[in-house]
C-alpha cells in the first residue's frame, strides 16, 4: 500500500507505506498540521504504525513524528547526523527497516543538511530535499554543502536503475513523480554539470530564508514536540531506560520481569476489584490490544494497550491526577503488572493490578 499526501501550506509531500499482510506501516516526512488525517488513514485501513521517518531536520514545516509516537507508539527515525534529540532510531547509511515483508533502505545523501537521508522502497526513491523534480535542495544554511550534495546525488542516487521512481520532499509546480533517468538527463542543476559548475550554481541562488525556519528547526530537533510535550517525552524515555537497565542487570526474561514487577506492585483479586468499582472513584484501564477489548471487556474500562501506554497517558483525562486510584487489567495479569510498575515509576501513587486478569474476572 502506498499513498502520496500533500501539504499546500508548505508544498511538502508526505508518504505512507504499508505491508498489506502484516498491516505494518510507516510515514515519511509527516507534517504536524495533518495529524488527524494520518490517524484517520491508519484507522481506516487497519494499519499499525511502526516507523515515522524524517529525511532531515526540516526548516519549512514542523514534523508530526513526535505526536505520532505519542498516539501510536511508532518509532521516530532521524539520521544520526541530523542533530535531533528524543529520537528512537538514529539512522545510519545502509540501515534496513522492515514492514512485514516490505524492506525500506536508508541511503545517506548529505548536502542540503549533513543529516539528509533518502529512502528506497521497491522501485521508489523518497529523496526528501536532496533531489527534486528538476532541481535539488538548497545548501546555504543548516550546514549545507553543495559539493557533498553533488557527490550524494551523482554517486548514490544517479547510480540507481533508470526506471527508479523519484518521489521528492517538495514540489512547487504540482508535479508528483519523476524517475532517475529523467533527472540524470534533464535536471537543469545537475544534468551534464561538473562538480564545480554545480557548486557555482548553488552559490548564486540568492533565495530568501524559509518562512518558518525560526519555528521549524528548533521544534524539529525535538521531533516536532512543544515544550510540555518534550518534558513528557523525556519522562517516558527515563522510564524506558530504567526498565531496560533493570532487565539488563538482572538478566531476566519476559516472564521473570513480570514476576519482579509483581513484587513491587499491589494486586487485587476479582472480588475486591468488583467492590472497588462499585464504590466508584477509581479509573479502570484495559491494557490489552484493541481486538481483545472488542471481543469483551469490563464495563467502563478505558482501552490503553500496554505497547503505547507511556505515549498515550496524556490523552486520558482520568489519569491527569496521579493520586487517584487506578485499576489495571489485561488477559491474565502479566501485562497489567508491568503497566502498574510503569505508572508507579511515573509517580502514580495508588495503582492496582487485577490478579489473573480478564480471565479471572470472567470466572
């Protein structure tokens, strides 16, 4: 599955790639003002977002990468040379990313910025701001280097098969796609130009600064998150690091982690849980997957799958007060124990896990 999306305010192309079988998906260069569109697309097609790729740290729009991580748990991916923080994956040249059986390859194409990366999927190249249709990205700010861009395009991209489709990060004339042969033979800045001629062309463009550069670059260095969202992301990262360190130090398996978590949390049986829910003033959280929830759940439970719990806490109003009682359950009690431990690490002071989970409740 493939879709090309367009933001007319910044002339930005965003791309959605998905594997039909696994339903795993990725966005390339998402724009923050289109977050609802992206989430609706994922829901409409039953897709699970795995990656949010950036071709570079943008100066003309603010990415939706961080917001997509909060809503879906998708990993944010930016070049290790991009200067971005709070990213999940620092991309290196040649990295391979899998969506089910679909392979996406990262190709370092520095020049517009030091961290520019193009992505190759099947016969399609997503060239970001490195190679445009009939043009290329400018090199006069953000550490740009015209010589490096010439080398990246001519030695990396122009060596791809002639019929490789080129999908750029922007186009200002409403063109949608080109191909390697066309750009190699007709691109006015590159076709039959020497490296010195290209550098001369790029040195004399005299373009105005991007309109949103003062807002976009600082925000994109933090995956597009505002100050409050950054604090939340930092908290989430600290929790993840703490749990990973615990696992490394103890050399535990997944089952062992559940056992360790249960030593540090409070579990209640189904009868006690029923009484607490009848008394009220407690938030009930279902940490199973959406399909499990749809097949049957405890009345008035809020769905918050364990895999995205850390990212979506802020979207649950009932969890704003960290002193309020919270009761968590899953299928058998393992995921809820880990979730309860995470909430405690985040400062929640009254967290309970349902022993035996939904199966115990049904019995």
